[in-house]
């Protein structure tokens, strides 16, 4: 968890509550780590932590958006802040898609 929190703290993101979310709860078998938390302004947020060698493509981002919608329906409320913590190369069109959807991209 420390490897996730340190890059986020460098971006001035501090949390009241921060815990892992297990994708098995929504029936997903994706191999990414998802964290759910509440920041100091009491906004709900999701952190998708990805650590892989191959590049992230638009296809992956569309899957993340679907996962986010399923997580929101699981909790029953809208998640306002979404963060992608990446230790992987990112395709430029995928980065553009993330920015358009309001995601913050942090490279660790």
C-alpha cells in the first residue's frame, strides 16, 4: 500500500480513508489493483494502480470505465475523483481519453 500512497502524496492527495477494493465483489477478474477512499474534502475517489510492461491502450481504458460504473452501482453513489496510478507506458490516445473523462494520471 505504501507504493501506492507515496506517489499520490507527492501529488498532494491526502485521504481520510483509503482501502483496497476487491474486483471479485463485482464479478471481475481483471489484474489491476483498485483502491477506494475519501479525501479531506469528503469526496469519494477511486485509484486504479497498474503495473505492467505492455502499453495501456484505449481498449483498456474503456474496460476501466465499465469497471468504474459497476463499482459505482455496487456502492450506490457517484465517485467524483478518479486517479490512474501507472507504472506502464500509456498510448497517447488512451491518455487523451482519460483526460476527457476527467481522470487524473499519475506516473509512479
